[in-house]
């Protein structure tokens, strides 16, 4: 098991190195110039060159890559071209919205998906199963931004239970902050819960065909007891995989929902950085998201070993 963990850590480091190279090269290849964009079309060549030198854009591409990567390893992500503040400050500020939103969405998704998936497996081939699968198909089919607009129309405009957008901040209290994130979290959780419930159902149905489940049933356990005591834990491997992917997707892919609800999260920060040609911000945020995806996958791999002792061999 220790050798496996060491191998995964080496793989993690290699993945981070290759990802940083790819991200840097791809963004450097994008046409346009940050200094020209910041100064406008009426700026003189001398002014543009002076700003390029101030921003460090005149350096060799290899030197700029090394400066960027070594800075990130020491916690220094550089200074934003547009906001003129350290990038790490921008990221930490936006993470206060994106990370709680992701955790809230995953919590709601699990809260919906696990009972639905277990019920569908328990009543396989019956009306309950068909109903849950039909609802999950609807949840997958509905675009989350359209669902978000419907939620705003119902709960913000008509019922006035929630604000239509914006984030009140954590300074106003935990309840107020969570209330601001409730509609966006529901919008993100619906399709994820639909996918997860189908995975839980399929994984449980495969596990229920195993010999040890038939033995447990023969000893007098009901189907529900067999699922809770034996099948569910052994069905968790594919479920954990999907949960890890969903967490990464929600952290990085909530840009549309953040724009619908005017949330100052990482998604909007990337969008603004691209529009303003603020490459140092875009590179750093994308690299942070890649790091989070790799770390989550690493933790999921370790959880495999904890859940299923057979994999330790």
C-alpha cells in the first residue's frame, strides 16, 4: 500500500508539471497583448513597450515560465495585470464563494441521489424504479442555467424568498451567506444528483448479483438490510469516482451559474481574466483548478484502498 501511495504521489507531481507546461504554452499562443489591451488603441509604441517591460512580458518565454512555476511553489502567483494586486489575493477572495458553493451543491446532490438510487435498486423493475429513472432523465436533460432562471422567477420574483443574485458575504452571518448560495447550489445539484442516482442504482444492481448477497438473503436478511449492511459499501467504488469528478466539475465549471446569479467566484474571475487579457490570473486559476482535480483524484484513489481491502494487495 505504501509503494502504491508513493507511485501515486510521483504520478501526481508529473501530472502537475506537464499540466503547467501545457497551460502556459497554450495561453502564450493566444493572439493579443496584455499591455496593448490595457493601454488602448491610442497608446504609443514606446508606452506599450514600457508597460510590457514593467509587467515582465519582454522576458524570454522559458524564464517567464520558470518565474511563474517557482513563484507558485512558494505561494506567490504574481501580480494581476488588470487589478494590480497579488493574484493569490484574488483567488482567495473568490474561493470564499466558489468552494462553499461546490460543497453545498455536492451535499444537496448526495442528499437527493443516495435515497433515490437506493430506492430505485431496491424496487428494481417496479413503478418506483421507473419513476425515479424518469425523473433523473429529466434532471439530466434540463440545462442548469435554464433551471436557475426558473428558480429565480419562482423563488425570487414571485415568492421573494431569496435574492435574485449577488452574494451577501460571510460577514453578514453564515445563514445569510448560505441563503445567497441556496438557489445556485440547487441549480448545480439537480443534474449532478440525477447522474449520481443512476450510477448508484447501476452499481447496487451489479453488487446485488454477487454470491455473498444471495447468501445473506438466504440467511434471512431482507433486501433493504442486505443493501445497507453489505451491498452499499461494496458498490461505493464507482460512486466515489463520480463524486470526485463532480466536485472538480462544480469547482471549475460553475461559470454560467455564477454569471446568472452574479456571484464573484472563480468562474467569473477566469471569464473576466480572459476578456481583459489578464493571462497571469487565467494561468494561475486554471493551474489551481488542475491541482484540485489531481488532488481529489489522488484522495479518491486512497479511499478506494480504505473501503475495499482487496485492492491493497
